[in-house]
C-alpha cells in the first residue's frame, strides 16, 4: 500500500484506505477497483492523493501502455469559461449580484449573531423576505441556476453556500408542490444547515492538501456543532434536523450517526441533494463548474441509493428538463439543440445537430454534453 498523487493512479488499482470528500463524505471505500471514471471523480472532488494497492497484473504492464485517466476538471475548465462570461455580462446579472451580496451579508449577521448570542431568537421574517425578493429576480429556472452557478466564484464562503442551498431547496419545494409554509421552512433549513462550519477557520475549509486527523475530525463534527447552536432556539424541528442530518445518506454511509433512510428527516434529505448539487455546479478557484448534465451524471455515478428516490428522481428530472430546447456543446466539438429529454436516461437526450439531423444520444455512449451554450 502506498499513497499516490491522483495523476499517478491508474485503472485497476485498488483503494487501500477510505477516501473522503472535503466535507467528510465517504467517496470510495477500501477495495474499490479504480476505473478512469472513478479517477475522474476523485479529481473532480479535489482529492489530491489516495492510498492504493497495485495488482500484479498492472505492475507488469509498462507505464506507457497504461491508459492515462481523462481529467474531467481540465476538460471543464477548457470548455466552460465562455458560458460563465456570457451569463456574467448580462446587465441583470449585476443587479442580481448586488442583491445576492446584500443577502449574504444578512446571513452573515444572522449566523454570527446566533454564535455570539445563542439565547437571542433570530429574526427569520426579515431573512425570508430578502430571500423571496432575491427569488423574484430570477424569471426562469434556467435563469436561477445560471446565476447561482456563477455567483460563488468571487465568494466561496460558508454564508454564500448556505444561501445557494436555501435557494436550490426552495426551488425543490416548488417542484414538489410544497405549501408556502413548508417552502419557508425548507429555505431556513438551507440558510442554517452549515452554521457549525462558520467557526472552522478558512485555512482548514479551503486547505488544498490532505487534512490531518484533527482537521478531518473537526470537519466531520460540523453537523453536531450546527445542531447544538440551533437546538434551544424557537425554530421548527425540521430546521434543526436538517443541520444535524444533511450529511447522512439513505444507505447508512453518511455521518455523524450513520442513519438509514427511514431515520433521516425528509427536509434533511432535500438539503443533502441541494448541498451536493451546489458543490458540483458552483464555480471554484481551482476548477470550473460542472454543466448540469455532468452533475446529473456525477449523481448517478455516486449512486442514487444515497438519496431518497422521491426527491432525487424529481430533482434530476426537473434539472434535465430545465434545459430542454437549450443549445449545448458536445465532447466531440459539435453543438446541438436538445429536442427531447429521455426520462430514463437523463444525460442521453434526443438532440438535433447543426446539419439538421436528429440523433438519439442513447445510441452514442461516447458522446457527452459538456456545456450549455
Ligand atoms: Fe455540511
């Protein structure tokens, strides 16, 4: 067993120690046999090294003959900036950015206020009004996600992540036909869910390399810290549960309590999906965002059993259908229009190429949508 930088990992190697994401979620267990796609996933999640064993069959293969992993972040970086620039050059983006920044500052005051004065009930009415004003500035779902995908490049704070998760969760509530009251609770679940991360120094949260055991334990403690900060406040129990349970997974692989599906609060399950989607699609300093179809693909590769079927299926279906009739770029360099989403294979729609021909991506497994244009 040896620790390998990601660039030295090869398909066929076996993971020797569990690999965790920066937020403490297990990505790969011991014994996982690496494929190119799995190496892509490690790379996407910002993992820089992993302990692995090299089976004899691979050791005997000359290095030059081994297939080098394709790096998804590099491909995205090369293909995405122009779309971000297009979104950011729209006049309404600037107006949205101003309101968004105001809202992030309000969330900063709200969360910092609870930490400094835990007995003082927060003014949730004001923050909900501000959130709904922000929501009213986005006309369509495409518009909402375009703005959110690009908003965090300049501000990668816990506060802006909480706002994004709140707005994505609110949209999910709309798709799930929740009552206005439940949508407000869901929004607050998003706003408060990571309050326990506020006290973790940025140097640890944004650390580029591997965490020490102490740092890792601190990160994994944040759901409990979040819950403890909220537990005595006069807030809906679902808000407190979302803070405690948003890293739990339906198959029991989450943390801190390794709860199973029927033990996890429904609202925490929704926040879990919004949390992961925001992490995948937000622009970061070290990589461009995944396009929504790549994010759907990543959810499917991570395993849909991690999430509640009634929520993850609705969410991914709605996301894919949001981009029906949109123009996209394929990994072969061609551009096309999405003609029809295949509800059983969301990343493989029917598309019309620029020469007018209509093709079914289901029959072209090597084709991928890499960008909305
Ligand atoms: Fe979290």
